């Protein structure tokens, strides 16, 4: 007699042990399969600074790729980091870049030839500044711009301004108020985020900066040149999505609108 145990069960394997082992193997297999599926997905770089509007871009571009038979994974990155990963071949595409970006800055990219939208480029100008907000009045003025926005930097240089790079996370409003530069060049969506940030809402203060538009730029989805074969299908599905109203939430963002020539 074995104390505390039924002698009939001695030498018999537990029924639960193989069941638990099988469940564990099944769980590991499902997890491995999911990781493998994700690894096969195309990897898209996305500018991390779009913040609260991130889901709008993600949902749209994911849906377009799904309709041409591809899954995608969006990776929020700084513009410079995204450029490095595209050059290294670890990214497959870029959510969006300004028209002409591929030719000027990244020859490995190809524009999908249908503009996603037109976006206003604006100056934020502090109170008391004598800068009138026009490109003609830029010569010799110090103008801040976000890190990685090289096309803004190039345009400011062309117009005679002195560009001053501002790293991500640095409080732009504070720099403007302290006179570190005479204006801040940025797009209208990010300008809205700066002018209507959460800390301003909580303080009850109203934004005091003047905002002027200095350019309107078209933006395109871009793929690495190794995915050139996908360009016609992407163009077709982006156009269909626009016509079906799927981009309407995007077009409702501040200073953003549909490009005129997407009707063709």
C-alpha cells in the first residue's frame, strides 16, 4: 500500500500531461506562424510626428495594399531613420513624401504616380515680429524647421533664409517666444498640433502665433525600386479608394485637400 495514492495509478502516465504538452506545442506553432506571416509583410516607413492622425494614414494604406494582395506593417520612424532603412533595404516603402523627393534625395524610391493630397506649407510667426510671412521677405532671416524635412531646408536656402534645424520633441512654441528664430516652417497639419496642443488646452491659453501659407505641395506614396511591379496596381487602388470616399477623413485635416489631377 502506497500512502496517499491509489495503487492502481502507479506506473500509469498522467492523462493531463500529454494534453498540456499538445496545447503548448499548438500555441507555439500558432505564434511561430503569426511571426512568419508578419515577417512576410511589406514594411512601410511612417513619419512618427503625425501623432494623433497616425491611424488615418495606417488604415488607408493598409487597406490599399490588402486589395492588391499584400499585408503591410507600419513602422513609425524619424525621417532620417526611415531614409537609412530604405537605403539598407530593410524598408519596402514610405507612406508619403513630397513631390520630387525621390529625384532630389533618394534615388532608390519610386513615386506611385497619383498624388495622395495637397498640403499647405506654413510659417508660424511670433507676436511682434516684423516678418510679413511671405517668401519674398525671408532673405537673411533665421527660420526653424523640423529635423529630417530636407526639402523644407532646401527651399528655405533657395529663398535666402537661414535654416535652423529643430530636433523632434523640442518645444517649438517656447523657442519662438524666446526669439531663437523669426519663424518656424512646417506643414499645416503639424502646425495645428503645435497651435492646439494638449498643454495649451489644459492651461486655457489661446495660441498667439500668426500663421501664413508660403507654398502648397503635393505628396505621393513611394515604394522601393525593387517593388516597381506593384506601382500600377497601387495607383489603381489609391484612385478607387479616393473615389469611394475613403480619403475624406484625411482631406478634412487642416490645410490638406485632394489634388486636382486625381480625376484622370
